[in-house]
């Protein structure tokens, strides 16, 4: 198993980033994404209900019986399941072991407005024998950066060794996972983010969003497992730049549309 983790800083508010995440496709940096479907969307009452139940939404007390309201005892969180279809771009040496040119990716997400957290867990549904890529992203407001949402240095010494195929991705939404970072120090990245935010006033922190990414790559093909896992990790690291660029493109477009709408409203 190969793993990688990293922290990025977006110069946009958490609310804007959340809006862009729902609308991030299509963009010019992700032409390989061909379709997007929402399979499930519901309100939950507490993150513990999602983490500790299997299936996480089996407990009928999570959502009240009215079908339209949410229990007022605890803050509501939005739980969603989406599926993306992407064109699979693999090198020539790997084309012989893949039987399809498309990859179906399932995404479980949880949005907590009170804590200003947007957590996504994605995993491919097909071609899992050749390569299974599991990604966990946490988007948190920079106003929380003194608390649990930046990885503490002591957590860097832990490692994730359990087989990912036996873990329900939905249980990862609010459970902390740490990895062995082979080429990038998550501790140093966090220090860089903290150093940059230390020069920002408390009132301006709301204009920044911290992205914590973690990925695990596994393969079940003994003969070429190491090569496939190394290729998957390297490809993911290269795609992160395009992913961020596409998200920033959508954020910029939404800001321009908001300004145009505001201008048109004032003219009326």
C-alpha cells in the first residue's frame, strides 16, 4: 500500500468553497469527468451516528419521521452520496490488465455548517483488483486552524496499516486517519500554513479555507502490485494540482457571477 497526504490553503471563504465543490464539474482542468449523479442526500443529526452505525444511516432516529425536518437536539449535517464517471487514462504497459476505459467513482460527503467542515471520501468502484484509490479530503474554515482540523505533529508518527478493502468509506467521514508520508512532510506543510495564517488578522481568517488531503493506493495483482501502487500514487499527486486549479476556476467564475448579479440588482 502506498499513501500520501498534504495540506493546501485556499484564499476563499469556506462557504464559497462549499458552493464550488457542488458545482466543480465541468471545468477546463477535468475534461475526463463525463458524468455526475446524486444517489442520496439526507440530513443527519450527529457525526457519531454516521461513524458508529453500519450502515451509518440505518438508525431511524437520525432523521425524524416527518421526512422534511431534522431533530433540533443536535446540529444538522448534510450527508450526500454521488457517483462520477471518468475516462481512465493509463500508460500503455497497463492497458493490457484493464478491461474498460472508464472508472466509476463513489463519493460520500458530510457537511457540518456549525463546525464549518466539508468532508469527502471517494473510492473507485471498478478496476479495484488492479488499483483501488481511496481519498479523504477535509475542507475546514481557517477560523478553526488552532483546533483539531490541522494535523498535529504527534499524529504524524501514526500509520494506517489496515486493509482499506475491509473499511466502509462512510465511516471515514469524521474519523481521523494518519499516513506515512514518503515524500512530503505533513507536519512541515501544516507549519507553513500556520506560518502564513499567523500574519492574518482574526477577522480575515474567514476568507481562507484549509484543505487536508489523504490518499491510500492498493493493488491486488501480486506480480506488478508495487509498480501499480507507485504509479497510482504519483498520478494522484500530479492530478492534485489540476484538481485545485479546476476548483479555483469554478470559485473565480462564481465570484464574477455574484458580482454581475449584484450589479444587475442595483440597476433595477
